[in-house]
């Protein structure tokens, strides 16, 4: 197997993949309607389910599409007569509100600060006092805008108390942070192939309680392609997706799941957390501030406040790193100037050390330390 040039992707997905995942895509051509391919998708679906729930009562519905397709499929399919309460503490919570708006759903937005815990008392008060008849509550687990980790265990308990179906966008937590859907009372979870699972981009998936999926039978579809019930039923009957699947991406996903099972979700999180600790120690040494306090941090993606320095320009910094094999990512918070560094994918703390060395050189070059002072 020829080694492929390794780029260190510090964007929050698609993440750096192993060569074995890349090469898993090189297979003889196959028609995806063949039983052999159906078996592969069945395996992928079951294995994804097992990462968060038991496969007897939960299942995974696969879609060709980016992660948003999974979240959009959930929201457009499951909210019917009632209203959905959507927690917005970052760009991806906001996106769920935009999806709800697009489909004309009854929804209420619960806004929460991007750098601090959700006020669960205020959330509960809203549930008690709102004139809306809530049937669902939706939240992003790891808000990728900032790295703020929302407490889905506690929110799941609230959902149980108020008999709401709980929707979790676990796009940037799934595969690294343990999730137990039953214990956490999650009915629908959306994620994708290309973040902590470390597969290729192109597959969105929804893990859901089978009983909840069955109960959608009588709902009027709002979307043709993203109809969650239709996709679920068709797959259960035929072991096929309704429309052409991303064939090679699914082979890569199968390999990525094998590698995830080998490392274990906890093992993966430990590796990620070590890279994150390295990053944070380095940022502190370089006198750069980050947004979310340690105790609420996912340790997966970090929003760093941009250096307060005349010579700083994000695009120039991006290009400086890009030419050296590191990809960094712009910020997404409206109110603050940040850039983002993720520590997911097939990288480790040594890559983070190499990144920090370059960052230090960049900051010296732009004159950042001439005002701040610098501990060498
Ligand atoms: C929490 C969260 N939700 C949704 C998405 C959207 O995923 P995609 O860009 O694959 O559509 C992302 C992507 O970063 C995300 O982090």
C-alpha cells in the first residue's frame, strides 16, 4: 500500500483519515442494487447503531448527503402536530431553527450564550409557561462553533419529565464522546461519516428508536428525498437506500467503523483529549485566549480569539499553515472574532505540537509578542 501524503486537517471535519480508509474505496465496480452491497450497508447500519444503542430497538437510517441532510431529515419528518423547542447556542443550533423555518414547523427558539452552560431552570420554566404544545426538543451536543458541550443527559431527563421526543445533533461528538441513547432518552440522533468516525464525506445518518420511526407512518411527508420514514422502511425491506448511494464512501465507512471499534470510543476520546490538552497548554503559553471554559469544553474543537495585533490576517495565517500541510478553520460566531482548531481525525498530540511550533513562528513574524512579551 503506497503511503498517501498526510495533511493535518485541523478543521472540524472532514477529518484526516487513515490510508486504510482511503484505500478501502478502491474496489471493483459494483452496482449498489446487488445483494452483496446491501449486506455491506446492513453491516454499516448495524455497527453505527451499536455505537450508541442496542440494535434490537434502535436502527440507523443512511442517506447520501452531508450531515445537514440527516438533521434536516429528522426535523422535516418527525415534528407534526406539536411544536419543537430548539436550543440555539451556536451556528448549528441556529441552523436547526432555519431548517424548522424552511419547513414551516411550529418552533420556539431558546437562545443561550455560546460560551456557557444552558440555563436548565430557564429552559424548564419555558416548557412550563409557553402556550405552545411542545412535542419535541432539539439540541446540538457538541456545538462545533465553539466546542461547548451541551449536557444531553440532563436535557434528556427534562424531556422525559415533559414527555418530549428528544432530537440530538451529534455531528461532532458521535464516535468520540460516549452516547447512550436509551439512558439519555434520545429518540433521534443525527451524525455523519466524516468527523469523529474518520470516514469520507458523503453519508449522513440518523439513529432512531424503531418504535418512533414506525409511528411516522401516517405523517404527511414534507420532503421527498429526506423522508425519514420512507428511507427507513425501504431499507428494512430491501437493504437498499431509496436512491443511488455513495458506493465507495460506504466501503470507506465500513473500514472506518472497524478502526473505530478497534480503538474504542473511549480510546479515541483519550487520544483526542491529549491533543486538546497539548493545544490548550500551547495557546496559554502563546497568550492566546479561547472561548469556552475547560469545564464545559468538548475537547474536540476550540474557538480561539483572534490575536489582537496589527499584522494579523486570518487568510494570510491560513495560507501560511496550508502550505506547510496544516489546515485551520475560520470562526463562526457572529459577535466575536475567532478562528477554530479541531483535534479530530487520524492525528495525535505530536501533530498538535508541530502546529504550535509553527503558530509561534507565525506570531513572532507578525509582531504579536512585541507588545505582549513572550516566554521562550
Ligand atoms: C454540529 C453540526 N451540525 C451540523 C453540521 C453540518 O454538517 P455538514 O456540513 O456535513 O452538512 C456540522 C458540521 O460541521 C456540525 O458540526
